[in-house]
C-alpha cells in the first residue's frame, strides 16, 4: 500500500455503494448481536414490573424469590446507591420504583439466577403489595393541572395579521412503537475491582455511561460501556432500559449478568412516539399566500420526561412546515400522565405536526380552488428565507421547490388495480370487487432539523490512525443497522486515497462521545469528524514522504510511488483526534425565536391508495418521493433509508397504534400490534435532490428521518381523496372510512 498526493478516485469511496462489512455476516446469521453474547458463569436477569398504571407500593418481599434454588440476587430501590434516578434530559425516573409506581410496566425489582427460566420464575415469586390509585391518563387534564414537562409559546410577526380565507382543523396522531427487530439486551461483566464492563445495544454510549454512574454512585472510570451488535433502534434505544439493572446485579453478585427482553417486555421497556392532539388555523389571501398560522399542540409524554422537551420543541418549531408565513402563534405542551413514557422515534415531533399542517394545506387549497401542489409551491421556503416560527434565516441548502416540482413531474400509475388479488384492499381474502375500489392520490411535504438544536453542545470525537495496512478509524458512534460503518469507510477512503479502512468501535474509556445515533446526525457529525481527522493524517503522511518524489516544481511524479505505509508509520505514529461540532445554535428567546437549528432537510411524498369504502380496507399502491439529501455519499444506503422510512410512515397511516386503556397497554405483541409486511409494501420511486449543504462532509445531509415525516400525511391525504371523508386522525381505522 502507498499514499499518493491526490486521493481523487478510490474504490469504495464517496458516491459508490460498496458491500457493507456487516452485511454478509448478518445475512448468514453469523453477526453477533447483544442478545448473542455469553460468558462462562454468567447469570440471567429478570425484571418485576408493575401491573398498575399508578399505585402506592405498600410492601415488597423478595424472600420467596431468594429461596428458589439458583437465585443469586433479588434487589429493590433500597439496594441502589447513588442518586437512584436517571433520564436523558431530566433525571426523574427511578432505577426501580420508589414508593409509588407511575406507569403500567414500571420496573419494581430485579433478580438474577443461574438460567433464564429460573430468573423468570424468581421474578414472579417476588411479592409486592400495591394500593391502586386513580391514574391521570388524559393529557388535557394533565395540562390543566400543570403537570407538564415543557410548555413552549412561539409568537412572530403581527398578531393582528389576517387572511381573506380561513380554515381550521383538529387532528390526532396515535402512539406508535419503533418495532425494532432486536429487543433490549446486554451483558454486564464485573472486573473484580469494583468496576464493570457493560456490553449493550444503545444509541449513545456516553450518555448511558453518565446515567449509570450517577444512578449507582460509581466513579466514572469504573464503568466502561462497549457497543454490542444492534438490531435496529429508531429512537427506542436512546433511553436507559436494562443498563443500570445489569450493572447493579453484576456488582452485587460479582458475576456476569445477561438480560434479554422478550417482545412483550420490550413494548414496556422502551419509549414510544408521542400521541398528539392538535388544532390549527390557517389564513391566506386569495392568491394562496399564507398570512397567519395559529396552532395548539399537546403531546402526551407519559410518566417520565425522557426527551419530551426536545420532541415538543420540534413539534412546535415545525408547526407551519416548510412554508413562509408573516404571522405565527403556537402554543405547545408536553403533558405528564400515568401512560407509558414517550420519547424519541424517527421524525421526533415533526411527524405529528406534519400530519396537521399538511391536512390544513389541503383544506386551504380546496377553500381557495387552487391545486394543492401549486399552493405548496407558492409558499415554499428556500435558502435565505426565514423559518416561519423562529425567524431563523436558512443558511444552508433547502431546495423545497425543487423537491416538490421533481415529485410532481413523476408520472401517475394506471388507475386500474390490476388482476393480482394481492393488490386489492382486501388482499387474497377476495373481499373487494375491482368495481368497488376507489382510488385516491395524496401529496405532502415535510421538514425537519438536522442534528441537535437549542444551543446543545453537539460534538463527535473521531481518531484516525495510519497503520501499515491502511487507515483505522476509532469512534464510539452507534452503528444501529443504518450503515454508518460503510459511510465512515467511504469518507476515509476518499479523504486519503487508501482503500483499506477499518472502523474500531471504542468503549467509553478509550474515546470521547460521538453523540447519539439520532436526529439524522451521524453522517454529518461522525462523518464530518472522520473527514477532518483523515485529512489531517494524510497531510502529515504526505509531509513525511520522501521529498525526492517531487519534481522541480514540487509536483508529484506520476511514475514514482511515494512511500509505503509501513515506511511512513515506521518513522513514528501518525494519528489525529478530531472533535467536530456543527454550526452553533442558540436557545429560543421569550417569543420562541432564534437561531435554534443547525440545518434542515425537506422531503415530499405522493401516495396512491385503493380503498374499499364498504369495509374500510386500504391498499397503498405507491408512495413516490423526492428528498433533499445534500450530496449522496452511498446511493444504495440512501434508497434503503428512504424505503424503510416510508414503510414506517405507511404503518402509522393505516395500522400501527399502541392501544392504551386507563394507562394499561392492551396490545403489547406483534400479534395485536399490526406492522406492515412485504404484502403491504407499496411500489416506490425516489428522486434524490442534490444541493450540497454548508457543513456536512462533501455537502451531505442526514437522510434517515425525512422519509417518515410526510409519508404518513400523504397516505392519509390519499384516503381522504378517495373517500371524501375528513379523516383527522392517524392511523385511519376501517370504521373511520365507513362512518361507523
């Protein structure tokens, strides 16, 4: 291997779609997920959970569990050192219930035993006496009582501004589960010196580390978090689930402890998408130009804060969508209830708002007699415009009009549903005759911020190291299945011209934070750090190269190799640690205005649906999209993200919803919580709009969240178009269509 002066084209570099290094092992079943980890002498952990949405704990007796052969520990909040509380933004959730349970499924005690079945039996043997209390499950009542995690009021422009045409609407979005394929799992191994190594599937190693050491009262250096194989995330792994329990049991028993949630426990073991209740009022002039937008947004945050304050901010800041308006008033609140906690999920607040404001744009278009797509074009934001809510000037790229026009230009499919019964609303059940099918078309546009906002110190550390074999990239970023490992390799190859790139997932004691794998940030953040670190390494290596390799004018000779990598590193190590930050942001002022975001991305979706109006059945025929991607680093990975995101949007539109009754989850399984299958997958065409951004590597933007944001709104709009019904709630149920 050699290093050359101009690393222009290299196999597997930026703009190509190389084979993922983890792809073949995953397909063959050889990839080690966190649930596959085992060590000799390990115990199994299990959790005792509350059967009540709210209750006072009268007593807990762990003696019956400890009496079972093979049980090594049974612990309650009394056994927890440190502050005993955790939380991503606010440490308000007890490690184990402390005096009162506040949601159905809250952890009350943990046990460890020689095998998984014994641990499960021991958990059922713990005797807990409860005094049930009335749960607070209505978020509107909670807001009235002042039970809120955050209230955000935004005002901008003249509050007396008015438009000639006014439309109002009330909208709801249900609670959606991330439905990641791999459930929560991990393995804690005590080091024999009072410390512990935790191997876990997570989205943010360093913030997990902070919460565990604070909760258990450990010195930071005594805990090391290692990234284990992750089977999907979508926000479900941002919060602590079993991390503290595993470390607590391992330190108490002095033995390794493993936990793996089953699917039912996973439903209560992680947060979900916030259900939302929203009211909008849009006013425009006769030409369709928005003059004023008012919105009230209420999110149900559940029992504990999680990321509700940040999710609420996104819902509020994007209440107008990717459109200009000279006057805005938004009131938004995240309520504290005794429902299961809600937090991060793909789209992070922007999904809920988009469902509301895009329905409003369709209503406004109908009231004005203007084509819905044309109305969106007349109000679309672009570079150097101001975000309607915050007043922030858009510095980077935001090709909203290009995105809308590119999608509009795609041809529509044939109107006939065809002869394949699988393409009918009733599927192979043959419940729907072709003559009864009603076809509808819906259009929606969404916008979201990229990376973290509101003055958060968002950074990523990467260390690039030149070795005799190539480039080694050290990071603590979480590869959750999205292909970050491949993008890191591509960026490193392009920056150095070296094809052999190894990505090393360091533990928390070896490198600084890479931030969360969320908010569509890792390609720009860890990718940006990788680019700068590799450029620095390449510069040192080139400076060290033999000066005789240059001609009289200082140019490299085409026919002469510079130095082998082995020669370069033999003269001393060449490495660079880069801490990368995105452009600074500010907190909102008293009016909710300010430069609160580092950048934006937009996407548009057009859905075509076939509907059986008698049975209320829906088949999503197509969902086409155009998306603002900055620059495409890996075409195949981008398309994969778009297709997966659209499927989650389709699920929320027509079937996915966690059903809560007085705080109790009624469908905590994939038998009762419906997910789209391959038979539900629509045809898709994706147009990638490349307009390089100002701070991502090579102009790239994150692409993971936009596919979900407006796909739900587009599908529901198409069902409205087919049926003529208002349909102000997602998911749309059959009874909503038939009018029961």
